[in-house]
């Protein structure tokens, strides 16, 4: 049940992890798409707005150029020049009525039809029209606003805010044909061009004298636009919300370098269509994202199911392995306890046997020295003493093996001069009573040092040398050679004599294993096993590297001592 629960939890966590990654990637993609859509819409909006502005400006420039040209033509009329140069002002407006008939009459919707005309004197003041002349209706205040501080020598453009709307004013200077000087000016008022309805989202108006002229716009919208225009630099644009709908507002100066008050063209572009289009695209993106997440959820479920199969199998195998490991650990613990008991028993038994054997050997030695003991009895007693010595040696080896098996043997590591150590052991071996005549060859570099416990290094080498002596032939050879290999030193001990049979070579290091070769050779089959365990304890090894008909060679390795 626990394994099943863990597998289910893993599958759920994997599914959640995949979904989180998918959601994060989808959210990033949505943000990028939304940002791109917003940027694209804004760019399209700006382009459309600029196109509308450019169209409006081109229409205004064409109309304004036509008005200026018409004004220049009127300023050159001979009858007007005659009335002004002869100072016959009473004839000025009657003559002008006839000269300006084609300008003042006609359809009011014609772009070049004037709504009024007036003349300026040499000081720039308005020359009032006689009551019986129809020069276009103007109130006293409106007429006063046509006066200029001085008479201009170039055409001027301005805008007059009237009670019923806004007029575009053009002042053309009248130049004397005699003196070539400006003697008066003619003022023509035209209805501003209307573009409302020309574009689906564009409205245009005029801002002058802190007042806004924007036909067909609600009063609240005009007030809000007026407040925006008050702090808006010329030629800039801003975004303003009118009746809950965002609009772009653009202003441009219409009469630069004019003697009339500055007038600004105000263009208002509704962003309702753009916002609606952006919302539509956003909903399309969200819909696509929803479908993508639904598909990703299904795909994630399938992927999580597929990916979790090997993990689930691994979890089952792991649970089974844990159970087996617990059983193995229990068995190992039991075996370890039994081995500990066995090693303690071996150690205790070996220790307890040493005392009675020592007492027995002492008693036999004393008995052998008693008077009245025959030579035959002494020989028997000597044989018994020899057996007690062997038994004592075996007990010592068993005790040493018990300590090795229990991991209780502690080494006292020191630097050992191997060449001097081997020379000493070779001399001791040559001095053994009854030793056969053999030749010892030593090829060990001088002043080479190894790290080890001198007592146990001696046991290893003594065991190898004694075996080389015991299994040798008369007048045979014992060879000792050493060569360093990296941070290790390999010491080879070889001897002449019958080789170890091939089928017995893999068993030479087993405990209590005796070779069929040299069955009469004393020993109890523990020497090589102890030597190898001690070599391993020193960080080295002992192995049989060669055994032929007449030559056997072992190699023991030790760690070299650092300087």
C-alpha cells in the first residue's frame, strides 16, 4: 500500500511539474504575443493617425494656397487701388462690392466663398463699411478683432472666433502702383474647412485665444480637450479619455509668424476601434491559450504516465531490494554475531591452552633431566617437547588469526630499512642448526625504506624464507629481489625445488592447506594465510607469481616510506 501510494504521489508530482512548466512557457508566450499585438496595434494606430493628419494637412494646404492666391488677385484690383490712392474711401466699399461679387456670392458650402470682407488703413485699423454696403455681417467686437498693430507687408493668416462658429482670416497687403509701398490691406473671412465625417475616427478643430472650436462635439468633451490643450506643447500629441473612450489628441500651429494670435489645429482620433480590435485579438489569444493548455494537460498526463512507468518499476524493485537488504542485513548481523562469538571462542581457547601447554613443556623438560631416565625415555620425552612447541606455535598463529579476523590487530607503523632488515633475516636463516647447504642471492637496493610494523614485517618475510628453505633442494638457491613501482615496493622471494601443482596453486593461501609436495616438511598450513593477511593489513599484497618444475616465486608488496 505504501509503495502504491508513493507511485501515485510521484505520478501526480510529475504531472504537476510538467503542467507548471507548460503553464510557465504558455504564460511567457502569451505575454510575448500580447506585447507584440499591442505594439503592432499601436504602430498601426500611429500610422493610421499620421495618415489622417497628413490627409487633413494636404487638404488644408491646397485650400489655403487657393485662398492666398485669390486674396492676392483681389488686392491687385485697379478700382480698389484708385479709391485708396485718391483717398476716396466713400467709393472703396461700393467699388469693392462690384469687384468682389464672384467671391461673396454663390453657394455657402463652396470652399472659396468669403463670408465677409473689410479693409485696413495705413495704420492697420479697420475701415468700417457703410451701412448700405453688404460686406458681410460682423459684430462690433468681431470687427475690432480684425485690427492689427501695424499694416503687414506680407499676407497674414488668423482665426476669428465668432458667436456662430470660427472663420479663417486672410489679410493681403495692397501695394501702391506709384510708390510700390503698402497703403492698405484687404481682410477676407472664410469658413474653415470641415473634415468631420471625412475619417471614421477623426475630428478636427481649432484652438485659439484659449478657446476651442470643435463642431459636433459634446460640451463635456470640449471642456476636457480645452483643459488638455492648455498645457500641451505645439506639435505634440497626448492620449485622453473622453466618455470612457481613449482618444489621441494632436496639435499643430496653423499660422506661424502671423500678427494674429496663434491658432492651433486640434485633431482628435478615437481609439475605440483599435481598443476593440485589440480586445478581440486578446480574446483570440486567450482562447488559443486555453485550447493549448487543455491539449498540454492531456499530453502531460500521457507523458507523465509514460515517464512514470520505469520509475514505478524502479520503485517496486527498490521496495523489493529494501526488503531483501533488510533480510540480508539481519542475516549478516546474525552471522557477524556468530563470527564474533567464534572469534572470541578461538581467542579464549587459544589463550587458555597456552598456559597448560607451557606447564606441560616445563614438566617434560624437568622429567627429562631426572636421574634414572634412560636414553630411550629421554628421546621420547624430547619428541613430546617438540610436539608441545609445535602446538604452542599453532595456538599462537590461531590467536593471531582471531585478532586479524576481528580487526583488532593494531600496527605500529615505522620506517624500515629493507636492505638491512633482509640481510639480518638471511644471516639468521643461515645460522639455523641443521640447515642444508644453499646459496642466498640478495638483490635489494640499498637505503630503500618501507612503512610497516617491524614485528609483523618480520613474520611475513620469515614465513617466505622458511618456506623457501623447507621446500628447497640440497645446494639450492634462495633469491630475494626488490624493485619500486610507483609508491609501492615489490619484493620477490624465489627458491629452487619442486613446483606447486597447478591444481593446488589457487589454494596455497587457504588455512590449514598442506601441499602434497614435501609431506614430511613440518608445518600446520597457516603460515602463508597469516603472511597474506598481514601484507593486506599493511596496504600491500602477497601472491604467487610463478611455480614451475624447479622454481617457485612469491611476490609481496609494501608501501614505500616518504622522505
